[in-house]
C-alpha cells in the first residue's frame, strides 16, 4: 500500500496528540473519509474543523472507549453512515503510574485495561467482518508500547495492558493470514517514551531519546503502509528485548536497572 488515498480511515484517540497527527496524514494523502473517535467532545470538534478546513472529508464521534456497548454503537454508525473502513488505527490509550497496590481498582486497573486493550479488541471485532468481506487491501495499526516488552516498576498495569495488546495484535495478524485474509495486514507499534505530555516527567533509558510525536507517527505510518508486523522504536527497544531474552533474570535486572536505568525511568513521572 503506497498511501491511504481514496480509502476510509478510522482513528481512535483522534482529538489530540498522535491520533490527530495520524488524521492529518490521512487527509494530506487524500483519504476518501477520515473518522475521528474520542471521548473529548470539545477537542474533537476543534480537530474535525481543522481537518475539514484542510480539505478533508471528516466525521467525528464522541465515544467512551471504556464501554463495550458504546463501541458497538459507534461501530454500527460507522458502517451505516460512512461505510466499511480500509484502515483502522487503534491509538487511544491512558497511563496510570504508581505501585500496583496503590492503584484504584476501577479508576486505574479496569480503565487502563479497557481503554488500552479491550477497546482495540472490541472495535476491531466490530469492523473486521465487513473489512474481510470487502476483500480490499486493508490495514490495522495497533499502538502498543515498549512497556509491553519489558517489565518496569511504577507502571505494572500499563505494562500489562500493552503486553496484552502485543500478544493479541500479532496473533490477529497470524489468524488473518492463516484464514486466507492476508489482504488485511496488522502492524503493532511498540515505541518508547513519546513527548505527547502523556508521559510528562518520564526519563528515557540509556541511548533512548524521548521521541517527538511527529517522528513516532511517521515511523508507524510507514510501517503500517508496508504491512510490517512489528515496529519497535527507537532501536534500543529491540536491543533491550533481545537482551532480556538472552540473559538470566537477575542478570537482566542488573543491566536494566544499573546500566540502562530502565527501572528508574518513571521515578519522576507526572503525566498530562
């Protein structure tokens, strides 16, 4: 796939940050229609107006992605009011920091798992049958995190949500290929920290600069178009993942904690 020109693109968490940048790229490439999903109605209206002013054909839907019934409802509206999507970008996410035992069950644990993982599953499940039936070359981009490849103190629930995202996303890729639907390529993006404000206060580990949203979205977008199965950015994410697989656990703990400083990267986290 060279571009999304003439295609219908659906993006979650599209009112700001990386989601808005994905939407801008879709409009710039001549997407037939861009569907914006977000819980923030005011920010969503601003983003939709700006994209329309830039020449895009845009629809926006306010949706609480922590609710399965809300996802089912908005998916039905997309199918009937817009049409079958060709590109789905599961970008929405939240982060909660702190020791696991200090997390609130509903506000922290349930919300993180629902928005970061289950929402992508539910929305994909709602839209995939029509994408499969359509038979057109299509793409699903699932935004995971380097936290889904490495354990890290002060982000146990977030890490759990992203480990689940990576496992589900790559399994979905294999299932589509095995079932004869290889025209739908699934890309999993696992970046380290990105300067969107979501991880304000976090410090990048050794040799791991905090990426700009523009650089991160450009890399993910290119990988999605090519149908690349897994993209880890920057290169140190893949290095750390490889070392963790090779070294005994205690040896990796020493390297991650004392050398790369991974285990201290969230010590000064404040968030948006």
